[in-house]
C-alpha cells in the first residue's frame, strides 16, 4: 500500500528533493549557500498520510 502525503514546496532560499525507497517517501531539504536550515533537514511520509516533521526554513 502506497501512502501519499501533502505536497511540499521549496523553502525560500532552498530546495527539496523527494525520494521513495519501497513504500517510504522522504523529503530532503537543502539551503542555498550562505543560508542555514532551521528545523529537520529531512521528513518522512508516515502511514497516516502526514509528514513526521514540519518543513524547515532557510535563513
């Protein structure tokens, strides 16, 4: 069974890459040079259809 989570947008001054390994989708966030990430740098889609952490910010 594949679970879908809400779509994620690139953070301001950063990017997000989605990967799927079997049934688990993970989003990895990166900030552009000169910016620091605030929050979890990666989030995983849970069986509940929600991400396990809030999307981070770049600042």
